[in-house]
C-alpha cells in the first residue's frame, strides 16, 4: 500500500488544505481538522514514546463514544499501531 493511500496520510492532506473545516460534529461539539490533527499528533507522539503496542501487537482504546475515540484511532494509525 502506498503512503498516500493510508488513512492518516489522507487525513493529513485534508487537514493541511482545510484546517478550520469541521472534521467531527457531535453532541460534545465540533472539532476542526486542525484541532483533530494537533490532538491526534500529540497522542501519537505519546504512543510512540511509551512504546505502546510493542510486542503486544495492538493498542487498546477504552472509551465511551465521542470525538476522543476518533482522536485515539487516528493517533494509533499515525503511530503505526493497530488498535
């Protein structure tokens, strides 16, 4: 699979092109592509720093439905970790 076909690569292109556009809308509010990019990037860095998934193969996401689940899933993709 080419890099541009990966979901996080497509997301990064969209975030760069339209950072202020709404990426997530829920009862909790709206999150822009730029905010989602920052939040998922920070979490991806944490995932990489602590080595989550090394040896275990996956990162567990335990959360109620909401925007934070999208942040976590995108962060795992950016860190190269399955979830």
